[in-house]
């Protein structure tokens, strides 16, 4: 089936309607997005270089094609042009075919591709005949011309690259130089330069032949053909009590996978307080007797315990030692490469220590190296993470051995640059140098002090597994001349990706127009672009510039004279970056404005400037589709005001499943699981905001609630694979449409009402729809506000951890100030800036302890005969059942007359429905709902669904009901 947009637009009669303003095959495209999310088989652009938040190919194709094709295009034609579905006749529509395949995935006998009967769409480009069909429809709609497509914040390049695959005139802009190199490869060199495999690999070999001998001394072999390719490293600080070295290791495992070999390190404290490391391959019980390899000296909180005297050095002091330089490097395991290509593991020896010393001596004696990459790391949101450990210059992100090895490859590439430029034309030389640079720069992701060791695989891990610069206590010195994490191997892998990108483009493709600069000041003529498809910066989710500097400083060493305009500055541009970064306002906050307020204002101003510029370059009647993936109300509030201020008319919104759903315990990101396509048009007749008549909020309020509720019900009935959080976020679209149509909106005192007020109403209205749809417990409306809030948090977020903003907004909707209840009720706590719900174990005093020995900070006393919150009653009952058993719990329940307490029963029933089934509280709630306690409580709901044979480990999802 095809789905309707969330809100049908009342079209300006002068605007010719587009496909994105009608029905779209959202569920089918969502299925394809998830098919693409296989980490073993990703699109080639994902392998060119690390970058953040790339959109899936199917969602990008839909956004592009639906934004330029006329309304009324047949859904099967659209899917066929998107390369979704088999190249043959199928029973029913392609929507139905794909949905049937999705429903039977678990019954397949082969891989996903054979099950679906067609390859993943990113591997297929439209045929010449399909492009001709598309172009014919486009020219008819766009007055004989092909519409041009612009992505002003192009990042990893998915949107403009897909536009090129459809043969459309394409423009891409990006502020940050790091992804700009990726864009040049995808959008300029792939279509214009094409296949240069022999040239790239010839120069890569020359670079390697020059650099490799210069780093061999830092990786000494114990015997012939046993070349070290990875040194697993940590740090040690000195125990203030006994003077012994404390290695900062959390676990002593090197490789834990059961297939193949398992490797562990056993430390031994020598008489002089130094530590010697013994590497044991495939340890048996005798090897591990009395040794706990799962617990190293460093605890989860960062405290370090001395192996000799047991005195603990607290995390704050460890950080202080790093800031004072009172630490040293330790190699505690060596992985080596054998002549047959297999790996072995051994203990470090004196030669390994001397090699590290040699690297340190080289840096001190070599003038170039002694000042290399000495640019300071600026203070910032993410840069604070390494700076907290005394890493204040970019060179300090690298151990001595890493710095020397990386430097030698930079020096080798620079050595051959004049020859490359002399032998090839300008574009080809640029392409060769850029591909060599990306190959080297990608190595940095696994060869810095922020790249740890993967103990499951026994392999170097990546620095950017997350969107941060978090300090690692274990890291890897890689031999980047051998072993897989080496320069030549990376050139081969990157060229393979580049070759695929070349092959996917139509023969004779024109390159895109790629610009590097501020999206608020584009090098585009007024009224020159037909369609903008944009995936804008994600508010406060990703600090792109801060994170990318770790690559930029190396790229600049290689390309500053190849692309002088791009690499002019010492670091990336943070002044013009459109992100909400509170740390940029450390010195100016005050006078009633917090750092966050100022960051929000800055983001809104920048996004307004960008959208105003996009409005300028769009032709009258042009379209802008924004792909937005964010959960925080502030982000949507800012986005909406930016659109309104720029003059766009919001005409439609569509939610698409775009990410692997983040289930219980994994919701630490501010990004939602779905992407909302929000479409705005540039009207032929510009509105006059100065003479607009304000609308009263009381007149708009009921319309926003109605729009949100209708959208939520439509989404629940649509069959889209959305979490409950995403239902709320997806309902923001039609809510904002109502608000934008009524803008400006004022309250009874003539104060301007911001969009967030409408979003708060929408969140509350949709939450009520979710309660009505999924909670069967009677009397939920009679519960106290705090208990209701606690239950709704579990219902909506399906996890105990979620964004603080989401919990705050949910509380506002039912009259709960979450900050006021935090200390008194202990219902939640802060966790890395998120909100984490507490279970009964954290809220109820121990009934087996004497009252005078119990902590007064724990709010619920199980001895009480009455309780202020319904949640307290149920949590106390769980505790009594858990520590005293069923019989004592029956007596306890009778004493408090809970058999006639409707709020107790409603809370118990609701928790059974919203808690994940592997949660301790769910198991205790189930125990209370069966057996003798069920009889005492006189429960009238069936316990069948809560029986032990129910294997569900998560809260029921929308599409499971």
C-alpha cells in the first residue's frame, strides 16, 4: 500500500503539486533502509573515509525523486525507478511484494538478497531507458528543463551522488573541508576522471617503498617473518603509597572469541615495583587459577587499584597525573604477522621497549618532528574530553611511535607530489593525491591514542565508534606498513570503493558543481535552483568541526598547496558551523541567558540564514525537502522558526524508518529511528510578514492537538515500523504545519508564542493516543501525576534511559516538574546528560535491616502502612516479595488493604504492560500478579500474558500489537 502524507496541503493554485505532496510508498522505502543498514555490506561511499550521520540510499532517492516528479506518479513506477523490487512481474503491487518478503524474512533459507529476489538498491543505478522515462516526466513538469538539485550541507555526499545517478544537474556545498574531500571524490573525480586504478596503486607503492624502511626499526621482530603489526598499549601511573606501577587496564583479555585462539595477559609485579606482562595463548584453568582476567586495576568509574598494595588512586587524581605528565606508556601485548599471513601473540620484550624509546628519541632530535602538529587543541564541547587528560596539542593525540610512523607516510606522499603533478593533468593529479590522502587519513582512525583495542576480535578498534573524542586507557600502536591496518591495504580498499562509485554513474556523466563554504552564502544565482534536498546539521547531536579536526590537521599537511582555499586555516571553521554548541558561549553566558540558550539562539540564527539563502536561490515555485532526524523539542522549535522566518510554506511531512531501532538500554542518541521528510515550497507570491495578522494561541491550540492526534492514529494504522517515540516525533510535522499557517501566533497578552508550545501540546496529545491504544489498565487517569509520568516514560521510550528533554516535556504535559521530584522521589537520575528511570531496588529501603540502619536518602519505607505515590506501593510490594517471600508479602498486602486499592492494581497492571520482560521489576510484577498474592489482591486481569513461557525480552512494539 501507499501512505498519505501526514497533512495534505491546501495548495497555492500557482504551485504545480509534486509527488512528495501526495502519497508515497513509505513502508517499502523504510524496509529498504533497514536492508541497507547491514554493517557487513554498506554502500561504497561509507568506506571512503569516516564521517557522521549519512542518510540511507533509499530514503535519499525518495526525497530527491519525490521532490521533483509530479504528483500522481504511480507507486510501482516510482519504486521501479528507485531500483526496489525484482525485474519481473510480481503478484500484486511492488509495495505488497516487499512487505510480504519483509514479513517472511525469518523463514528464509538463503541470504537476504536471494530472499527478496533483487539486490540492494544502492548497487543498482537506473537504466538508460528508465532515466529517459524519468527525464520525460520531469521535462513535462518543469517547462521543458531538467530540474537542478542542490544539497547545501552535503556532508558525506549521499544526496548529491544519487542525484547524479539520475542524470540531474547537481550542486553540492559543504563548509567542512574533511567531507568536502569525500564530495570531490564522489561528485567530481568519479564522473570526470573515472578509472585511474593503475596510477593510484603505482604511486601508493612508491610512497610505501619510501616510508616502510624508515619505520621498520620501531617494530622489531623476535625472529624472521614474525613482524609486529600491533602493539597493545596502556599507561601506568605510580602508586603514591608503595611506589609500584599501576597499569591502567580494565580487563586483561586480548582476544575473547571462542573461534580460533583466546589470548589473555597476566601481569606480575617485580620487586622494584615495575610490571612484567606474560601473554598466554589459549589459557587453561591452571593458567587462570587465582587470576581474574575480567577485572584489571581500573574500575568502571576510572579508579585505579595498585596490584601490590591495593591502595586505590581515584579517577580525579589519575587525570591530574596525566595533566602533569606523570605517566608513561606500556606495551603489554604484541600481535605479530607470520609469513603465512596468520597472526600470533607474544609477550613484550626489551627490544619492544627500546623501539618505543627510539621513537621518543627521534621526536626530540628531529627538528621537523619536534614541532610537527603542535597546533593547540581548542577548548570545546568534545575537545574537552582529551584536554581533561592533558592532551592539549594535536600531536599529543598520538604516542611517540604513532607520531613517527604517521609522519613518515605524510613525508613520503609530499615527496612524490611534484612528480604526480608533473606526470598527470590537473584533475587526475588532484584525484590521485586526494585518494592517497583519504587512505592515509583513514588510518588515523585506528592509529591514535583514542583508538582502543577490540578484545572480542583481537584487532585494533576505531577512534570514532561514537561521536566523541573520549580518552582510551588502552590503545594500539599500529605498524601501518604491514598487516591489514596498513597504507597499501587502505589504498586498495578505498580505490575499490571509488571504482564502484565510478561504475554506478551513467557513462558521460557531468560532474556536480561542488563548492566549499558557508551554506548561508552560496555561490548560486538568485532563482537558479529547482529543488533543494537537505539533511541539515543535527542541532546539538554532533560537533562536526571539533571532531573532524583530528583528520583535518593531517590532511592540511598533505593538501594545503593542492587546495589552498580549502586548507587555508589552521583548523576547521567553527564560527560559521550550524550546531548548538553551548561550550562556544562559556565566556559570554549570564544576564539571564544560559550557555544553552545562547547556543540555541545561535543555531536558530544560522539555520534561518541558511534557509533564507536557500529561499533566495530557489526559483519561484521551487521545493525544499528537509530530512530531519532528531528527538529534542528545542531542535524542532528552532527548525520551524528558521523555516517560517525564511518565507517557506510547509506543504507536507512524511516519516520514514531510516535507522536500526534502538531498543532497551541503547537510547543514548538524540537521533530518532525515523527520518521526517518536511517539505516547503517557495510561493510565487511572497508573503508580507510585517502586515500579517496575528492568530490567538487559544484558536490554534485545539487545531494543533487535533492535527497531532489524527497524525498519530494514522501512523499507528499505517503499518510503518515506528517506535512510540517516533510516532510523537512524526506527529510534529502536521502540528508545525498548523502553527506555520497561523503564524504569527500570540497569547492573550499579545506575547509571541514560539513553535515549541505547539510541540508540547502535540507531545501531550499523542501520548494520550498511545495510552488509549496500548494501556489496558483501568484507572490510569486516577493515578497520581508522578506515577502516571513514570509509566508513560516506559510506555513511550521503551527503555529506562532517554533524552532529558523528552522526560522533561512529558512531565510538563501532565503537570510534573521532573527536577522537583528527582531528589524527593528518586524516580530517576541523570546519566551522561540523559534521564534514567530507577527501579524498586534503588527506591525502597531494605526491610531486612533495622530502621535505624537504613539510609534516609532512600524515599520508600516498606514498613509504612500508607504511601504517597501509587508507584511507591507497588515498588514496596516488589521489595517485600523479593526479600521476604510470597507468604510474608501476602500478609503485608492484607495489612494495607491493597485488595481494594484500585491505584495499586492499575499501577501493577500498567507496569506489566510497559516494562521490558527481562527487567527485574517486570519479573517481580509478574510474581505479584500470579499465585497467592493474586488471590490476596483479588486481581481481575488475566495473568496469562505474563506467564514464564513468554520469551519476549522487550516491551511490545507498535507493529507487534
